[in-house]
């Protein structure tokens, strides 16, 4: 019937029930229950899933398309809504972590930490060793250049810092500014701090140990070394032997 088709439920039109609803045209004029139908016309047979959805309590007429469609659509909506609820609940549960998964993650992190932290520590120690080698090279180069420009004389122990970081004349006297007589140097911008050992950070240069002394200097030989005693690098080499 045209009026029945036009008034069909929007829910039915949007569900798999719609195909069956729209196929109900000029069906035989007899009634029955959804669970007890035995359609004489196979083409008009109600699909078994819809029979199950409608149940035995719904009395419908083969010509009463609207009633059938409304009932089927409502049953379908209930079924799909229940399925979505179960599906979403399962999906949400799937987002969590089980205790075993958490334990595995913690163990993996612990293993990575056990491997990485010692490597990082060795890397930091290696960087300090390299810094010491570089600083000694700079200091020794400055002392050698001073000796070359001052007639073979090394900086004095008392004045080595000024003689390397300021302008000097031929005798080794120092000045903060460059003049006609003070034409040598400076050989360093500043004395680098000791990067290793108990006196780490010390910038003073002396011939013996003391507070703030980072470097031990021998004015007679023109040698300089780190102010360390028994400290060694990762290979067991004394820093004082660098």
C-alpha cells in the first residue's frame, strides 16, 4: 500500500530491516504470530532473524506493513544497541594493561637502565679524561711559546698565570695593555679548570698542592701536570702521568 510505505519508520529505513519492509507489497490477507508464521508464499517469508527478534507476542498482518516494520525496527535497534554496548565495553577493557604486561614493561626498563647507566657513566668519565688531555696540551703549548719568545726562559712559578694571560716584555714583566715594550702574549685567555680528581675545578698553578690548585708546575723544567695523586682513568693510568 502506498500510504504504508510512505509512513514506514525512519529507523526501519536505515536498518537491514528496510529491505524486507519495502518488499511487503500486496501480501496475502491473513494474520499470525511472528514465531508461528508459515508463509504460503516463499517470496514473502519473514526472515528468520526478524522472527527471532519480534518474538511470539507480536500479532501482525501480512498487509499491516507499518506495524511489522515498526516492530522489526524497534527489535533491531534494541539488538544493535545491546551489541554496541557489549562491543564498546570489551573495547574499553582492551585498552588497559594487565599486571603481567606491567611487570614485563618494568623488567624491560630495568634491563635497559642496567645497561645504559654504566655506559653513560663511562662516557662522562671519558669526556673528563679527554678534557684533561686537551687542557694540558693548551697549557704546555702556551709555556713552550712563552719560552721561545723570552730567550729560553720559562714562566716563573709565582707569576706564571699573569705571564701567560697578560702582555709581557722581554724580561717577563707583565702589563694589562699592549705597548711598545709589552708586545708578547697573551698566550691564554684564562687558565682552564682541572676537570678531574679531588681538586677538580681548581685554576691556580703552583709547585705544590693546595686549596684551589689545579695544576702542578715545575719552573725549572717548564713542565706542568694535573694536581692529582692516586686518581686514575678507566684504564688505570694516573692522571698525573698524562
